[in-house]
């Protein structure tokens, strides 16, 4: 979508992203974690962030629930609202990555078309991470009580129950939280990202 005629972007006047990356000693990347509610997306992202922080890396997490409590508080869970939720988050993630920040996004992102949109918005800095766990295990974990509430009819369009979840076809990394611990999954994620955020010429 092109900008309206009365919008004049100012990117050409700002520091080049490479200047920010040299300052931080890292490249900006977006690790977009997708999966069912309760699969472990936010938990794995938080653990990976702590690992990188301990190494002196600059990171941030864009968590779906946090953003729906603020930036996206006007959105519900229809397909159109989910699409807009993901579009907004992708634009924010793109900004962070352009400043050299290692950015984790924790968002269910249930449909392939939504993931394609996010990938296209973020661009080459985007990596799709599928945090995999069966519906039954997520329902058993139910860390937020959402599965219980949905079963009682208290949540409409609940992903995996009333609204479908399409398994990612283009995931760069699959983390199976039914078969591995949070620490193991976070370590795998960090190992994958090292090759993405290392500055040019780094060994």
C-alpha cells in the first residue's frame, strides 16, 4: 500500500541503519514466534532474551497480550482484527530491527496469509519460528485459563477450537515444546539467531 499524497517520509534524513548496527555491534533481526496459546512462545522468547542479555546483546520482546493491552486494545479477534493486529506489530518490529535491535515477536499468527504479510512487511530481517505443541497439551497447561474459559463458551473465535490454526509451511526453525525443555528451545533459538544478528565480517 502506497502512502497518501500528503505523507512525505523522512527516512532519507535519518542515520543509516548500518550506523546503528555498528554502534550496537549487531544486526537487527526479527524472530517471529508463532504457535497456539500455551505452546510456550512468550516463555521461550523471554528465556532467549535473558541469554542474549547476559551476553550484552540489545533485545526487545513484542508480546501479543502486552500489545493488545495498549497499542492494539481497540482490536478483537475476528479475521480482520487479527490481520490488523499482525500488520501493526509487523510494522513496529520492522522499526526495531532497522535500529539494530534483536526483536522477538510472540504472536499466535494462526494463518499462513497473516505470516506472509508479516514477512513481506519486515523484509529480509524476518525469521519465522514455529513453537509447536499439540492442542491437548496446550489445553492441559492453560497458563492463562483461556482454554477453560473457551470450553465454557466465554471466548469466541478461540484459536485451535473455534478458529483454525494452520501449521507454518515456511518456518525457519521448529521448536517442539512437547519434546524439549524451555531452556533447550531457547538455546536452539539463540544458536539459530547468532548467524542472523552477527555483524558483517564477524567470525
